[in-house]
């Protein structure tokens, strides 16, 4: 078990998602921006490793406009060495890495043009993870998409479109349940048709489900992950008090997380905390998980040991 947070570190004072306006695009602007983003990503990962935060979701904005037709620059070739250096650091410390494109990445859209843009976006995410030279345990998570008034038809369209994606993309994709349209049962149906692993989002499940308890969810999702996919990934959060249903909490609910660790045993998985204060809550979660036999910590020498 590794615990982490998504995209931004609110403590160290740099951002790995700097971008610029499309009308300002130039190769030089892109080079300068990506160089700064990669440098900040390195700082974040080093900061995380020092605190046993061994799961991290890389921002989709690492290379601005990489999937847009305006970008014809060979960013992979230009930044080959920095990416390789980052990947070496990730592998040396056993970090788990993921990415999550924006919600407009819809492979089951009724609009073929939206699917094509989504295909390019997913290819870009795959190219980032490939540039880092990471194996198939580094995943890209997406939602099923829209229902469009026809759930079964939209699921069939997802399955068909999934088959049209590049093999390198398919090898990295995982699909997660959401809180509005596609609960866990639908994601498991899609897995049965495609083999895509199912990422269990505990918060979404609390809002949209078919009555499955936590243990049942782990029992059904764990087998969708093959050995080459790594241990399952799980998204965790809770409801923000006084906010509309689906709003993520600002800080970790310590009693709830402690209960979650207890109720999820004996299943092993890596936990992404979708909580607004990010690394602050990750530190609290790790403090709670240190006595859990599933939890991974680093020894003073930087090697991985069990808690």
C-alpha cells in the first residue's frame, strides 16, 4: 500500500502545471514552460519521497497543448534526458505514478470529433509515461463518459471505441466509477468486454451504487487488475460538510479514514487522496497507516521495506 495525492504540492512553492494561452504558443515558450514544469515535478517527487508519500498523480498540463494540432514540436526528443532522469528516480524509489485527463476526455461521445480529440489526449498522456520509461503499473484513469439517454448503447460505444485506441494507450487505461452516471457495476461490465482494470472510487461509490458494501467492491475490482497492472489503485475522499453532494472535503476525515483502513482488510491497494489540502492530508493518512502491514515505507537508505 502506497498513499499519495494529485498533481500539485501546496507547500514547496512551485507548480508543475504552468501553461500559457494558445495564441501565445511558440516552440520557445513551450520549451521554457516544460523545462520549468519538469524541474518542479522533480522537486515535488523528492519532497514526497522524503516523507514516504509514494503515490503521485502527474498533472495533465505538464506539456501544454501537446495533444493540440498547434504543437508539432518534438517535445519527447527535446526533453528525453530530463524525462529519463525523472523516470530513473521514480523507479529507484518505487513510486507509483498515475495521470487523469480532464472530464472532457470522452471516448464514448456521440460526436466522432470529440472522440478523436480524446484519442489524441490519451495518446499524449501515454507518451508522458512512456518518456518516463515506466512500466504498465503507471496508469491513466478515465470515466466511462456520458449516458446520452441510452446507457447500454453508450456502454457499447465505449467498448467499441476502446478497441480503436492505440495498443499503448489501452495498456495504460483504467476506468473508474463516478457519482452521477456509471456506478461500479457498469464499470465491471465494461471490464468484462474489454479487460480494462477498474479503479474503485470510494467517495463516488457512496453516492451512486447498487448496495455493494466495501468488502464486496474490493472483491469484485481486485481481480480486474493483472500482475502487470500492479496492485489496484483506489481513490478516497469524503463529503465536504455543507457543500453539494459530490464536493470533496478540504481535509481528511481522520476517523473515517481509520475505519476505511480497517474495513478494507485484507485487500492491498494504492490510495490516491482526492482531498483539497493534498500533501497535508497525505501526511495524516500515512501517520494512520504506518502500523498497517500493507503499508510501504522507505528505510533511511531509501530502500523499500514493509511497515
